[in-house]
């Protein structure tokens, strides 16, 4: 599963380097925050990935939850937020085999980390989560993974 996620993420990054890179750089991004809980409980270290869905332009964004379950998205080029539009939302929560957090300097696949969430949350085709980011951004996105 980890390899699949990183392959998808790599593909998105490579696509961002394509011939329409200049057009993507012109897209406005807007601050986007939210909260992720697992069965109602805040969990730090959950990876949140927004992939454009339908007619939404750009490359999406990603963030990681803090101790309170809050995340802030960054666009693929490092800017805060994402362009307005509709997104498919994917989640992963990797931990070391002993249950400890994956060191920030390591890739989960390189250290044998295990995704604690069901596969359906990390697969574009099966994730039940979607979000709409309005012009101007949003700070009230809430996702409870059950």
C-alpha cells in the first residue's frame, strides 16, 4: 500500500513538471485547513492528500495532522493552500512496527512502516471522502475516519 501511495504521489509530482507548468504556477491558491479524527479521536501524523476531481485545475495539495488533528494544506509547489474546486481526499497513517511515529526524516516504505488505516481511505478509486474548496479558502473541513 505504501508503495502504491508513493507511486501515485510521484506521478503527480512528475505531472507538475510537464509542459503546462507555467499555467499551473499562475493558479491562485487559498488557505485550506481542517480536522481529521479517527472514530472521533484526534490523531497526529495522519497524511491528508487532496487530488483534483472533475474540472478542478492544478495538482492538489497535502498536509499532516498535528496533536489536535488539525492540518493545513500546501500546494504541490510549496505554496499554502490549494486552488478552489472539488477534490478527492485520501488519508494514510503510518507507524513503525512497534507503534511509534515514523521519524520525519524517513519515508515510511524505507523503514517498514505500516499504514494503520483501511486501504479504502488511501485509494483514489475507493476513498469515500470529497471536499470542495471555495474561492477564498476554508478552515472548517472535518473528516471522521470510521
